[in-house]
C-alpha cells in the first residue's frame, strides 16, 4: 500500500465536498433569509515516522542505530459535518407590505404537508384563497392558524399583530430555539427541528416592507472557492507523482 495515494485522495474528496457547499452558498446569495453553510473538517489520526535501518561501526563491528524520530505524518482528512451560520443578513427596504423581516433572533412558522417548519425568508404572498403564504404556497401561521387576509388592506406592527384598521386580525407566530445548531435544512429555505421545541418570541420585532437578505458574502465565497481549487490541484499532483513512481 502506498499511503500517500490514500492521503492525497482523501484530500481531493474533502475539497470536492467543500466546493459543493460553497457552490450552494453562491447559488443562494440572492435568496432572502438564506443562511450559508460551513464545511467543518477533521483530520485522520496522524502517525509518528522514525528513521530505521542505519548502522554505525564500532571497533570494526557494525551496530544498529536506534530509531530516530523524524516527525508526525498526516494520514488524510474528511468532512466532519456541515454546519449552518445563523448570523443575521442585511435588511433591505422593499416597500412591499407582504415583505417581512425579523430584527434579532426568531423564525416565522410555516405549515407544510410534513408539519410545521421555520424560515427567516419573509417574502410572502397572498394566495387565491386569501391565505398568507410563502412563495411555494405554504401557509404562514399566526396564533390562530393560517392567516386569512383576503383582499383587505392591512398593516403589521412590530409585535407581529396583523391589523385591519384598528382591529387585530391575528398575530404572526415568531419562535426561537435554545440551540439553532439543531435545526436541519429541508429545502425551500425552510428548517425543521426534530428534537427541539420552539419558544414563542413575545418581544420580537417584525419589520413590514423590508426583507432580510442572505448572509452570504459572494466575494468571500469566491476567494474560498479559489483556495479549494488550489488545494485540490495540489493533492492531484501528489497522486500523479505516486502514479509516475509506480510506472518506474
């Protein structure tokens, strides 16, 4: 076995996985409320390398020299986990009354066929039945269930109260979690939490006519992508060098 081949190949696979994560971030750089992913890497256990087989001549007789430590040799790396960065994105004014942003911690609650899910993407619509929905058609939940606005003129205050005139039609559900790292992406900018229980946010600030933008910084992602490609090429050259050695 040529250990260098396995070490270099593991590095190439690692860089390919990181490239996929970065590509997904870049693809969603303009998606409202999108939270970028980070590839967390881990190294395989390294090993101590010793120099063996040397001898010295003492009184005309060869004697073996004890092993001399050269240093530690890495044996490769892999992706440990893909984590999500939940830092807030910039807030942009749109003047669209159906665009909502959350200042601080919290998620809107969405009803899907698979149960309740959560999002920071406040780009909402009013369906043909008058229900407030996401762009995919999933109902946005208030304290009383799906919010039926119909064709009424409405406003939403900082506490999420949906007002028609002076009457409170419903209040948007905004929830938070003790540990956001337990949230799992399910597509369509939605999250689910199989193990955690959401807590209603009573003091959250909902901003009407604004959208939270993605927290992806495209320039940083492009720089990281270049680094990934360079690291992939370096590992590829190691594989090619070992391949040439085998041909000799």
